[in-house]
């Protein structure tokens, strides 16, 4: 691991120009998003799309860099040093998705290096370890891989055992980079969260939670997930540390870097017969579970699995990508004022 750190330390981090926040505005963007990722300095948001990868200013979501590609970028993750973006992608040949691969993009030079090519299954999720040495992947919703990006060596592989087993496309690293957590589920068994220790390649703990998304709270070393309520688990003891009632259909969440705030997207029936739905963003205090802010809007999505919610690394912004058609919202966390919004293929939603 030490040799990896020395290699990554020579990488010069790239910074986007700092622009003062402007009034909320809507921008038309000609693509369909598939993933978002904050830069480590909180100045940029990378967006994966049907035709490549785009980098936007966090102040107003204007496009700073474009990397046009003939592939769908499914998921992406920024290296902690800021120089590289790892992303999973699927080539499109004559309209058909083929050759799923994992790449490393040098943001400054635009040079990309394949890490895993033609892996045979669709890669859904990629996530850098906090120390920047390893990449974790969820592939085809059945396989979890941890890869050394310098050598392309697979250092950990987990395959769903049951014939109907699967792995939800969400994966979390422990703050110390020595363990990963993900949700396994099947029709024959209840879903549960598995925590694997990478040094020994052993199952450290199993959490009996019905959640599917996972996020490690670095501040408290607790694991958050979206079961019927929001849950925080102790990964060492396997005990439920806290449960926060959210209500409604609870499909995506994010913890801020300090672990003090919880952002959620929930949907509720708009009438007694539930023939229509309405949704909202809610911001809660984790310690008191009280709602601090409610943000209403047209957040409903036909594709809940494509939703993304992320606080910026400095905690000053919350980004929410509400559907598969390019709509991304950005709020400041001090005032909860909407800073910017852009719309993608709005006509495709009709």
C-alpha cells in the first residue's frame, strides 16, 4: 500500500476555477446523465452521459470540460487527489451496448487508460477507496470486485451465491479503506448488508437490514442505509445504533461529511386512492431526527435507481439528480437556496 501512496502523491491535483455563486438558473443540456461525482475540492461536478463525460462548475453548473465518447458512462468516481476520474462505460456499436469496461481518465490531459476491458458484464458502480489506492466495483448486480488500478489486478471478488441472488449497485468504503460494505439480496432470503475486511479477505460482519443503498459516516464510523426508516449501524458490533423515521417511499439519501445532516428524497400519495404521487427533499438533523428543511418540487422519477444525492466534500452544497433525463439540482447548505439547476431531455419525460 505504501508504494501506491507514493505513486499517487506525485499526481498534481487539478482545481477548477472558483466562481462566486450566482442566482438560481436553468440550463438546457443535450444529454442523458447516468452518474455524478463531486471533485475533492468541491469546485466541480462530473457527469456521466450517453455520449461521454462532462465537468461542471459547482457555482452555476456551467460546462467547464467536455470529453466526448462513443460510450455510455454508467458510473464515475473522482480520485481523492483530484487528477483522475475512474468510470465504468459501455460501448455502443450500431445502437447496441457491448464491451463493458472500466477506465481511468486524466482530467488535465484528457488521456484515458483502460483498467478492465470487455469484462463481459455491465458495470454499475465504481468507487475509489478514501486512500486512493483501490477501486471497488459492482458488476452485473451479482459481482463485487476490488481492483488495483495500477496493475489491473483483482484483489477481491465476491459473487452472489444463490441462484436468484444479487448485489445492489451501491458500495461503501470504510474511512480507513480497509473494508467495504454492500447489500446482498435474493428472492429466497431477506436482504442484508455484508462488510468484508480486505486485508484478510474475510466477512467481518452481516447487518440484518432491509436497506439497499449504503454510505459510511466517517465522523461516527457508522454505516447508513435506507430501510423502511433510515438506519445507522455499528459495523464492528453489528448492532443498530440509530433509526430515524422518514415516512413515505424512501429511495435515496445522503449524509454530509460531518455526519450531522441527512438528506432524503421521499414520495407520498397525493390523494386517498394514491392515484398520484408527490415528492420532496427533506433535510434532518441526525442527532435529533428533526426536519430542518423541506424542499418541494417536481422530483418524481420513472427510474428511481438512477437518482443520485451527494453533499459536496466541504459540506457547502447538496446535489440531487432526480431522474434519467439530465435534471440536476444544486442547493447551498447554509441557506438551502437553490443555486442552479439544469434540465436534460425534458421532452422525453412526456
